[in-house]
C-alpha cells in the first residue's frame, strides 16, 4: 500500500502532468483568462482528491446478526427516512455481497468481517468446534484463564485468544496507539471478535444480571460510565410488553404459523408478548434478548460510549463496533417470514435512525463513516419448504452416525468415529494409530460412506481440503476456506440446499430455523455505507464479506493486517 505521503506526491505529479497537457492544448486557442479558469478547475479537483485521503473522526461498524439481503426491500415500506433508508437513498449499497466459505455462523462471520480473511486463516471455524485434547467442545471466545468483570457469573470468561490473526481494529491500535476501539454486543462473540486483541473496551450482555460486562482480558474493573449505565439502563428497566409498533394491516407477515417456536410462558406464538408475565412476574434477562428492547438497550449503550469515551474528539480516528444480536435470537425461533421478525426490523430501523441522528449531530456527515452488514443470513424454516413442496427438509444425524460407526467396525475391527460437530466428522486418531492404520485411508472410507447418504451434496477429507489449491468445485473451495487442521474434522460434508441437520427427530424439529450452509440464503447479506466520502450509489460488482476490512484499511491509511486476503471495494474508495 502507498504511504499517505507518497500517495500525495503521485497524485500531485499526475495532476500537474494533466494540467500541463491541458494548458499546452489550449494555449494556442484560448485567452489567458480561460487558461486561468482551467487551472483553477484542476486545482479544485485535486483538492477534492487530496481531501478524500483524510480519515474521518470515527468509523462505526454495525453487524446485524442473521440479516437476509432481501429484508432491505421486503420491509422497506415501513422504514422511516433516517434508518435503513438513509443508507439506501443517501449512501452506497453493495448489493452483491456474499460469504465465500462455510460454515456461516456468528463467530466466523464477525471474525471474517474484521480480519478480512476466512476461517482457514483466522481460525474461528465455528461458534464451537471439537477439541481433541480436552475431548470436549471449544467455544470460539472461551478463555478459562480470565474472569468476569462486572458480575459474579461465568459469562465473562471470554477473550479473543482463539483468534489467530489481527483485526482491522488491532491494526488501527498498533499503528496509532492513541486511537480508541470500543466494541459491544448482546452476544460475547459479537463484541470480542470485532474489537480484537487490543480493544479499549469490549462489552457484552450478562444473561444472569441483564447488564453489560467484560473480562479481565480487557479490564480490571468496569469503567464508571458502564457501571452507571448498568444501574439505570438494563434488562429490568427496559423490559415491557412487546406489541406491534405499527397497525397490524401495515405488515406483510402473518401473526401465527406452525413454523414458529412458542416462547416460555406463552401458549402460542402471537402478539402481544407480556415479558413480565412470561418471566413469572419479573423481568427475565434471558427472555429479554428475544425482544426488540434489547436492540434499544444496545443502541443507547453505543450512544453513551460515544460521549463517555470521547470517541472522535481528537485528530485520531476511533472505531466503534456494534453487533445487534436479537434479530438472530428471534430469527432462530420465529423464522424469516414471521410477523415477530418483521416488527423487530421495523423497530431496529428506528434504532439506526436514533444512532445516525446522534452521529450527524455530533460529527456532521463529513466526520464519520458507517457501514452495516450481517454475519450471515438464514434458511427458511425447512418444514415450510417441505409443505410448499420445495427442496429442503431435515437431515437426522444420529442414525447416520450410528450406521457409520458400525461400518468402521465391520471394515477395520473398531469404532473409529470420535465426534461430530458442524458436519465435521472427527476420527479417533489414537485408536487408528494403535491399529497401525492410515488416517487418510480411514478418512477416505468414511467419506465414501457419507457420500451416499441421502441429501448429502458433497464430502471431502481433511487431506483433500489441506492441499490449499483452488479447484473448479466451488463447494470444495468454500469448505477449504473454512478449514483448519487442528480444529476441523477429518471428513467434512455439506447438505443439499434447504436442509438443516438435526440430532434426531422430535416434534420441535418443525419449528424455527438456523444457518451455516454454503448457499445464498445463508451467504447473501447487506453491505451498506454512509458518511464521509461515500457517494450515493448502487453497486452490483460482486464482493466478498472479507473485502470490508481491506476497504477500511485504505479509509484509515493503514497497513494490510495479518492474514488479510480480501480486496478493497473500489467504489467506496473512489470519489
């Protein structure tokens, strides 16, 4: 990347060359007055380009957990002018932004957005993965060496230790130590991974107390402003009855369907939701996160952070990372065609307006840049697809895995399957080695069996994915970009479009939905930009989610960080 000084020199030289050529042409046919006018025009153009290279006072990154691209248009009729519509009508809309790897989960998504690379490099291969050493699951931000700050619960034993490369926020802090990075979310992973290793404050929601906490990795104690905020603004003070914000006829979704999870304390998935009654007469910190009021709480926390942390108050650019988790928590329960989810987005739209109104009042449009994207989208409820006679349904793992174990016993004389997680099959390495078998031979045998399972689209062994060469098989490439030897399985597979994996069949299988696949319903997400230097434009050029951080690299005049593999979005940078 060119340094700011060298970039300035090159631009200056190029502008002088162009200006000289123009003057040579026009000297023969125009007066000195016209020449002066042309020169002034070039100088104005040059000044505009030079000004564009100056970073804004504040960069705000918003990640909406589980947001489909189409929500921007399906719900737009009920959006106000200052929320999503401010992005759509006055900002830049990168309309063809996709995830280029699997699995599409919250942890990998946030890590990829802020590192500018895929799980194969940043190491966050899932929200959880199997740890061979402990023979148990490893949570993506789990860190038992740290303690909770702000609560007596264990919700704070978290850090970015499992993240194997730098984030754009880390690069900002390393380059300019006086820069501030503040990150926040309801989910711990939605706060910790964007904030990176050098965050000045990463805060997340405590399901035990309904307040914001952190860990000793970041702070020895909560800042006074966070403690004061928690005392008056928390799950208890924000909990109220959730009814529709607008008249019911304004919505396009129906209030009840057989595809929605019925929340605890309710007999049906219908409005209104009296959260005090549902909580047994008091506010339930856990139930609260399913309500749109959790988005309100996070928005107010973000505005408080801007003021109390003095973000953008000096000449050094700061970053604020916000991840709205409730759309995912509610989306899993109600699905993407529910009235509940539509109302959540209508209300989130107002939260975005409140946030951006605050930014405009404090900094002016030229003082900040904001982007909004999602960590993944979601598949329609598979039972709905089944009922509509569309491709999709459920893939039950238990019986298939039991049959697979029997196959290895028949073929090799022992059960060689150790674990399954996220459609990764982990072989028992110790047992394989003790039998003097080849791990790759066993893996190929297992892959051959899995390949013939009903509704499996593709399967590959770790050996095949570890070759690190692109192929003409897009599904293999997407799996390879999400693969890490010591964290992923020995055999990885993906299902046909529309299918969700389940442990075993139960009545609740037909309600709610999830994500994680390589397909567009999980991978096509919004990417919106607004603020300093951002033109009003729809961009249809294909971009990947890992291209966001490289774009920020140039907005902030930074070195490309760590294992970054994405490329900058040219339309955002050109003026």
